[in-house]
């Protein structure tokens, strides 16, 4: 099963939540999407795509007054119908807590399986074993990136989330 657990401030807009989901799954925003919350659809309108009545940059998670256990969906890539179940696990009302978004944990990568991860790990180990004193990280960068494409890398994801301008 492929999943992610994020800590997200309630002040996060739906548009920014969409961008965060793109980052944590290492997607590049190639497909249309929508959130389905309390019977209504929300999303970023693109030319030739769907229209939404609300501005996704102005609608924040706090606007929905979620309770612990509430759920909503995020659909991405309408051709493949990738449906994501988003669950509210906890709500912290302590204003002293940091408001940064970060990935707490995750598992799996879309389109990859354990065999893919094993193969890319072995390719990286072989590149390291075959290295000599002149080998640089740049020389094995393609093996590192290939492994990241099939294995969830929380540190890399959190680095990308931190650079997201919200």
C-alpha cells in the first residue's frame, strides 16, 4: 500500500495542499485533480479543465471545521482514477507549535514495487563497490535518483516541502 502521513497547518489552502501532495508523491502536476469535501468539489481550474466555484487559494483547511476522524478525497489523474483517502488524525490547537508542513512517514512509490526497490538498491551498491578514489557523488547520481524514484525518501520530501513558498 502506498501512503503518506503529513503534518499540515489548518491555515493551508486547498491549492497549497494540492502542491504538497504533488511533492510527497514526487509528481509534477501533469494531470487534473479535485478534492471532494462534504459533498462539494474543489480544485485549481486550468484552461481546458474543470471549473470550480471557489478560489482554492482562498479556501483553507480550517474553513471546514474538521473533527478528528473526518475524511475527504483527493482525485488525481482522471485517466487512471487515482483516488486518495485523506483522514484527519489529530487536531492540535496549541498556537505555540510550529506551523511548518512536513512528512512524518510514508510508504511506497506510485508505479513501483519491492522488486524495483531491490534492483535500484543493488545498482547503487554495485556503483559504490566499483568506485575508486576518483569517483564522485555526481558519478553515481543517476543510481541515487533511480532509487529515489522507487523508494519513499522522507528527508528529500521534507527538503522539497520546506522550499515550497506558501
